């Protein structure tokens, strides 16, 4: 019975995540993914070279993510859901590796404290706070790098009967892969140094391994720097001139998985950072004293290494340090955007969550080595903090669901926009307006158009072609209200439905005169209880739409504005009445 309950508790976060992704995923490339379209074209043509994989991507060398994504793209005809499933799979393997690390470190495996720490680890690792990464296929690189680093740590500290040189070779392979997946993967070499030193052997062997590890790190950095010409350079001097901005961003980044509020996030980040600093001091001091050969009475002793203590704390200290240094790395490149960017962008929480997991596991170890008189009190505190943390994660997950739900109509509208891209003009609205459905796919709309042409050529996606324009229909598809006009702005509004289809339109498209192309779009997402009541269907509760259109897209003359919805069943653009 206990095993069944525990298995259910471990499974709940994974099931909730899978349900979340299944509900809110939209099969359409977003932002950075469009930059890979030309790579896929070269692969299909057989003209791809190593330089295509080696080329920088936003100052990162993402050789291995490009390879992985390319395989998935060709296997699925660029179905983004394959990448999302892989992200969940990578997180699952990461948790299993952490679970093995935890069971390897603690003698009383299976007691309530151990399960609480690992259930909390599972909840954090699969939390919906990372919703941006869970729903963006390109972000699998974050989960991949985390897995590679933790696998490297596991290889170094595992008690398997592998020779130290073999374990260090396996760890080096994982660190090398991480280095060429994201730039912060290079940090894995540095934070793994204590685990390398802790490998069993005499002083000469340890020194040789450390030298080899440092040389491998240096060689990796040298390879990484070949033809390295970043498009965006960070000025360290400029950052040093704004220390408060840098500190605020860094601490807000650490606190963002818990609180997403200016000021408060930085305070929580400070508490998290200070807690990790305490554990580094507590465990690091004992490890250092042991390495220096000092006994508890201050007498010199033969230099030895307490492998038990090292094996307990080292993996989690390394994981926490990797998270902290990665946060510093991100801060160096993003601090100029202000702390609000660290708070609002959930993509960076995947890194910050590793620090919280390290604190949970180090807290468990701290309690286990505490004297019996204090252990009971510390257990109560640990359980109280764990309960509070679980409650906060639940609240944050609910907020993530609300935020993702409100953004869903825009991603679905962007998916429709991509399908109809052959009929969208390169207007100022589509290129620049914040309401442009093309800009949801990428701010660089020209990149979307180029990518769409490549996808069409490859036959990976069906684009609307030879669509009929139907001006008069017996059934009412909606209305375009007579828009009020100003000198520089036109406000178009109305309502739209698909009367014979349960799936309602996500966007309305606007045209001028007799043109069979569109210069603007509007999202059909405004409340319309009156429409639902009149048409006697709850499907039409959000059938209204409105959009502001710049006069720059219209001729300086009497202009006939028309509104249309796309009927995918009959492959028709149907005109809304009125105008």
C-alpha cells in the first residue's frame, strides 16, 4: 500500500505536465526555430556541411541540439510535439539520475525524509513554472544540458565497479556534449572539478587526473573559440558600472521559480543564495579540513579524504554551483534588460530550479548528520519548508496555466496565420504591429516567410492554396461594424463564427477593395454573450474581435474595407457582412 501511494506521488507531477503539454501545445515553429529552416533545406538537398552545425546561434554553439532537432524534424515532418515529448523525456531521465544519486548518498534509503526530499525534487523538476520551455520545442537544449551535466556528476561519484579513469572519461564525454549544446555547458567542466579530485587513488593519481581534466577543459574552450564571432557582445565594464542592476537581475533570476514580483523575487533569491552559501560553508569546511589532514582536535593528521562525506554532499554542491554560475552567465548577457525580464521570462527557471533541488537534498543530508537532540526539530522545519514550497509551486503552476491559457488563442491564431501565409501581404501591420499574428511566430517576419517557403517545398505542412473568396452566403458568418476613422488610425471591430464547424475561427482577416490578399488580422477572442444567446450556442461566447489599423496600410482615398474568415472545411474565405 505504501509503495502504491509513493509511486502515485512521484507520478502526479509527470502526469500533470503531460496533460498540460497535451492541452496547450500548438504545432507551429516559434522564434529561433525558424532560423533552422535553411539547415533542414540543406540536409534535404544533400549540401549540408559541418559548418552549418558549427555556426553560432545567438552566441551559442548548439551542435548537438541541431543534430537532435534535425533528426526529429525529418522523422516527424517538423511536428513540434516530437520535440516537446523529448523535453519531457530528458527531464524524466534527469530525475531518475538524481534519484539514483540520492539513493547512493543516503544510508536510510526509503524512509519518510528521503522520500519527501525526492518527491519535492520531482515536483520541482517537472513544475509548470517552466511553461515556456515545456511548450517550445527549441528549448529542449536546456533540459539536454542539465541532463548531460548531472550524468557527468553521476559518472564521477557513482560506486560502480568502473575504474576511475573510465569514469572520468565518461564524465568528460558528457561535459563535452554539454559544452556544444549551450554556452553554459562549458561551466560543467569547472564545477565537476571537486568530484574529479574526490575519485579514489593516491595523491599522484589525483594530481594527474586533475591535470588531464583541466587540459580537456582548455582544449574544449580552444575548439569552442575557433571562428567565434558573436553577434552580440557583452561589455563587462558596462555591467560593473551598474552593480545594483546586475545584482538585482541575478537574485531575481534565482528567486523567479518561487516568486515573480519585482523586489520580492530578488529578496527570495537572496535567501536561496545565502542558504546555498551556508551549505557550501558547512560541508566545504569539513571536506577541506579532511583534505588538509586536520582532525577535530586541531592535531595534524595524515592527509586523507573522507569519501563518505564527499559522496554525500559533492553531487548536490556541484549541481547547486552549476545553477549559480549559469545564473551569473545569463546575468552577464541579459542584465541590461532589467530584472523584470528575469522575472517574466520563464525559460530561465529551468536553470534556477536546479539550485532549489540542490538545497532540498543538502538540507536532507544536513539533518541526517545532526545530533539526535536537534534532529527532531530540524525535521519539523524541513517538513514545514517542504510543505510551503509545494504550496507555492501549486499556486505558481495555477498561474502558469492561466497565463498559458490566455496566450493560447494567439498561438493558435499564429498557426492559422502560417497556413494562410500565401495570402498575407508584407504590410506594415504584419511586419510591425504587436497584434500581427505573424509576429507571434517571430519578430523577424521575413524569416517566417522564408521558412514557410522551405516547409512548403519539403511538403511538411499544408498551406492554403487556390482558396475561393465567397462574398455572399445564406448563412451568417459574422459582421464587420462600420469603423470609426481618424487621421492616423482605423478601429475595425465585429464578430465572426463558423456556423457549421465546432472549431471556431481564431482570426479575422482584413482586405482592401477587390484585393484577394490581406493587410491585417484580428483575434476572435472577446466576450460575446449576446451572440451566444442569439445563436443559441455556447461555442460563440468569445466571438467578437477588434483591432487598430494604421492608416499607413490604406490608400489616401475612399477605401472599402472587408473582413473575412477562413473556412478550412470548404477551403474558402467567407466575407463578413457589413463594412
